[in-house]
């Protein structure tokens, strides 16, 4: 009974956990976005699947199968957002569009380089958290085998 209830709760909470993570990524606590917190929250939704369903079932989730690629893509996005201005002769982490220039909007979301940097941090943190938990789960499973 308890196992059934926890599985049902984990199954039902995965999508709302991801929705909250994306909302925090987009708006953060005070309107600028928060990629780190959003990545941790998204990873916790996946880790909840590990805890309730076990390693075999959780590994079928795409974020688990592609955790390394997700983290590498996030690292590439964050580093390129930080260092491409240097290649153009500008200071590191120069924001685009610059002051006084209008940003492209999707609703109330401004598409700027700080948002792109937050997306990179989100992907990096989520991929690393899921990857670390996956490694720990496999090490624990190998340790329990006779």
C-alpha cells in the first residue's frame, strides 16, 4: 500500500515539478531567472523517480539517458554566452542587446544573453545532479550484488 502510494505520488509530481522548475528558470525570484535553482528542482523530480521506482525504471527517462549530453550542452551554452564577447573585443559576460536597445520578447520573457546564460546553467546543473545520482545508484546496486 505504501509503495503504491509513493509510486503514484512520484508519477503525479514529476510534471508539476518540471513546470515549477521552468517557471523559476524564466522568472526566478525577482524577474531575472534562476538557472541553478531551476536545475536542482528539475533534477529532484527525476531523482524522486529513482527513489520510488528503482534504477531500471528511472533509466528509461530521457533526462537520465542523456544526462551527460545535457550537462555538456549546458556547459557549452554558458561558456559561449560568457566568452563570445571576448572574441569580439568586448569584456567578458557583455550582455546583448546592449543598454538602450530593445530586446526580443515572447510574452513577458525577454530573450537576452543573461537568459541564455541561465538556460545553460539550468542544463548543466540538472545534467550533473542526475548524472551523480545515477552513478551513486549504480554503485549501490553493484555493492549489493553477491
